[in-house]
C-alpha cells in the first residue's frame, strides 16, 4: 500500500521512504565498482581471458546507458514509484541470476538485466527525492544522495576484496539480494505516489528504441579504463563534501556554490596535469582530493537547481537526464583520454586533464554568470 507524501521527514514514513531510495542507489553504485575490482577473479574462475570477461562490465554499462531516457519518460507517464520498484525488482532478480551463473555468457546476460534494473531506479531516484523532501531541504536531500553514490563507488573495492578473501565470486552478487529486498519492501510500503497530474503524453516507443540504440553505441567507441586505488580518494572526498554543499545550497544561491566548486575542480585538474612518472603517490592523492572537494561542492547545488527548476510533473524526466548526462560525461572523458594519447603520446594524459580543467573553469564562469542574467 503506497504512502502519501510524508508530512515530516522526522516521521517513520519519511525516513523509511528515504531509506528505500538510498539503499537502492547505494547498491547500484556499489555494484559497478565491485565488478570492476573483481573482474580478474571472475575471469579466472570462469576460465576466460580478460578481454572476453570485459563483457561483464560492458553488458551492464550498455544496458544502463541505453535505457535511462526511456525509463525517465516512463516515470513521467507511469509514475516514478512504479518505475523505481520495477527497477529494484529487476536488479535483485538479476543479482540472483548472476550469483548462479555457470558461464560467462550467462553472467553477461544477467549483468545486462541488472543494468536495466539499475537504470530504472537511477532514472527516477531524484524525482522521488523531490516528492519526499520539502523545497527548503532539497539541497540537503541531493547532498545525501551524492554522499550515498560516492560512498558506494569508494567502498566497492574494499567490499569486493573482503568478500573474495572469504568466499567465491558469486558472493559478490548474492550479498546484495537481502539488502535489495529490504529496499524494495520499504519502497513498496512507504514511497509516496506523485500528487501532480497533467494531461497524459504519448509514449513514443520508436523514439525510445532509437535513443537506446544511439546511446548504447557510444560505449563501443571507448577503451576500458582501469581505475587505481587513488580513484577512491576522489570518490571518498566527494562523499564528504557533497552533504555539506547540499546544506549550504539551501541557504546560498546554487550558482555561487556551483561556480566555486567548478573553479576548485579546475585547480585540482591543473595540479594533476603536472604529474610525471616520478611524482609521489601523496602528491597525486592531494590533487585527487582537491578535485573531489570541487566536484562535491558543485554536484549538490547543481542537482538542486535542476530539480527545483523543472516542473513537478516532469521530475522523472529531469532525474533521468541528470543520470544520463553523468554517464555520457564519463564515456566522453574516456574517449577524450584515448584521443589525446593517440595524438600527443607520451604526454596525452596531461593534455586531456588540461582540457578538462579548462572545461571546468568555463563551467564555473557560466555558473556564476547566472546571477548576472537575473
């Protein structure tokens, strides 16, 4: 039985509805980083080469990118709560299938279904947050969401290492099932239905299929990027900075907060562009931390501005666009690095980071310019 919109977040329906969302979002974030870390162990256990086992990652990424926009449109048409519950259910069932997979082919198909489920829950989670939280606490809410996403990514390698040290690789997927079930039950009972109703809009199935094919094709243009332990520094700092930025964005204009964050991110990328073979791990870690602070300060205010400026009845569409933009940015960044390596080897990495720093700096200026346009 779905709950109405909670009157207070301090009430059990309020924090239990939030708990359902955060549990699902954390599992979706954790799942990606766990698979990246455990890929060699899974490949060895299934007796496949690393090149073949990459499909464990690609199947998931393809499914997520291809279905985000169609799910977001369904959220506006069918209801964000329903799309979320279907997504969590698919994610959980696919996790069971992945844990029982006897072959690489089975596992790849299961991961694709799991990616579809993750896409469903990620496409509407911000829309549901908007329904649960009052406007004056929306920044705090998106900050909490960013913290959960960051902690999921940063804890993935640790969780994978611990599970692989005490059990076989199927445990990596099996341990998610109880948490996913709890998240689904809490969502079914406590997530509110949207109260805003508008004239129904037709769901363009042909356009949805074309969108899926278009964005899925982007994945094939990318090279696999192995993330080292230092990447955890960035994600961990984002997880710390984002909740603080979310609270501040409820008091100060998001344009200022976002501009400051992007400028700090640009400074951190300039720092990293100077890294050489002899650079110490500590120096690299400091640069990653600066980038994490900047991104954390930018992310929550930016999400708040996007969600608060979209019409309530289009919240699912806005949420899906945010998730899709994030994934396209990740894909474009990998493609940019590959291009710079081909054009400017052996200093391609530095050139790519400088381009990113310039883009972040320009983004900061554009963010602040929103104040002048008023």
